[in-house]
């Protein structure tokens, strides 16, 4: 019996990271720009269905997701903006419907090393529950501030995971 060789539909997902600038605006960080550059390289190699950028702006103006899309210099591919996610669990829960709409079976999530633990926790669990395989492209970039921020955020993970699952369940009703 012959096997059918079928390509898997892939998306690249980039959670944002921003900071308040001196002028009161909210801007993506240099690290975030490096994540976009890494996603560009992946898109060259993988030919994804879409690249999804996710992240908000706490002060109005252009969201992290919109700024990442503006920074894109990669190949021609559908660029999807999810501009409302405030934290990593929301990045996962709010990008998942967008990739499911596109028939994606596998997602490659691009993140920085300090953010990997929480990124893997949320994306792997939430995506797997809806049948999407995850892989992670980890940028080997870290600052002491980023590590401290991740340690402080860890105790919130169970609550954020429950909230993200509840949000996804409301969407599917």
C-alpha cells in the first residue's frame, strides 16, 4: 500500500514585547525586532501559511503586533495581526483561532530564552488541546531584567492558563 506524502500546514507565531518610551509612546523592544528577524528566516525556510504577530499597547497607539508587522522584511506571506493580547497566555489563546481558521496543523513559536518556559507552557498546552503541534524557535538573548520579569510572572501561570482556556471555550460555544 502506497503512502501519501502530504505537507503539513505551518504558521509562525511571534508574541510581542514592548516598553514605554520616554515620550509616553509604547514601542517594541530591540529584542522583539530580533524575534521578527528570526521569524523572517523561518518563513524563508518553512514557507508558512501565515506569520502571526500578537501583542497590545497599554497606552493606545500602534500595538506590538502592528509594529512587528511594520518591521517585517521577510518573504511574501500572509501577515496576521492580533493586537489585543496583554500577556503570554492571551498571546496563545488569541492566536489559536486565527491559525485554526487557516487550517494550520503546526505552529512554530518564536521567543527569547527567558520567555521560553511560559511560552512553551501556554502555547504547547492550549494548541495541543485543539490539535495543533508546536515547535519553538528560541532566540538566545537574555537580560537580567528579562529573567527577573519571567520569575515574577511564574506564579500567575495557573490563573492565566485557566483564563485562557475559559476564553477559548467561550469562543467555541
